[in-house]
C-alpha cells in the first residue's frame, strides 16, 4: 500500500483534468470514492470523464440517454482510476501511473 506523505484537500481535485503518461487529457476528476476503515475514510478510486460527471449529478440513466443521443456513449465515457494509479504529487496536474488501456470504463456498471 502506498501512503502519500502529505494530505490533499479533496475539493481541490474535483474538476482537475487528468493526464495520461503521454500528456493527453483523459477527462476531469468528477467523483472521488472512499470507504470507511475504522475511524478513517480512505480513497479507493477516482471517477474521471464525461460519464462520471453524469453519474455524479445522479442522472446516470438520463445521462446515458443524452450520451447516446449525441453519439458520445462509445467515446471516452469515463474511467475508474484506482487510488494508487493516480499521481497526485502535483495536485494541479494529476497524472496516470498506468496506461489508459489498463483502466476500467465506468459504463460497465451504469451507476458508478
């Protein structure tokens, strides 16, 4: 388990664009998922991309319909980024620690 030595205010991350290793933008951080572990909340994954924003706004079914209407569903709908696959050493420019192809797409579960 990798533990970051400094704390990051989560509200500073939401909306930040995430960069792939090649510098390409894959989407913005739209949601941060955490689990209770004892007295702590621990980040387990980040949801990145357009579909993630629709899920975050609790409009996943309607959002999916909108994505389909504009033929955007098959494009970069969004990704699940495990906590340890996102480099936050520069909070202004989060960067993937893995290839984009290694990430699970959000649309697989249709509900985040």
